[in-house]
């Protein structure tokens, strides 16, 4: 059985703009598709594969009492945590 290559998942937050970025693999040019409530799905322009998400007004969306869902699937067993402290 062939091993499926898993790219690194990078999560970054711009506090001044209140924007959360979730990116698979290396940064690259993408096409953005605006979904509901400020969630932008980023796709590879050639393959149309989802390669990331941008969430505008992140704190505003996720500090209310009602849970929010983000359409994101990941193999957490393959993720590595990297500390930048």
C-alpha cells in the first residue's frame, strides 16, 4: 500500500486584522471562494484542491456562545506541533 504524503498544516493569526489563516503545505498563489460569515476557502488554481482557509473577524465569530463549524479535515496523527517561542 502506498503511503499518502501529508503536508504541514500552518495556522497563523493576524491580531490587528482579526484574521485566522490555515494553510496546507507551502504558501502559494490561490483562488479564494467566499463562504458564509467571512470564511474564505482557498484553492489551488490548477487542481482546484482546497489548500487553506481564511477566517475574517475570527474572534468575533468564535467568542459567542454558539459553536461554529469550519469545513476542515486533517489527519491529526500526521501533524507535528512547532513552537515559535
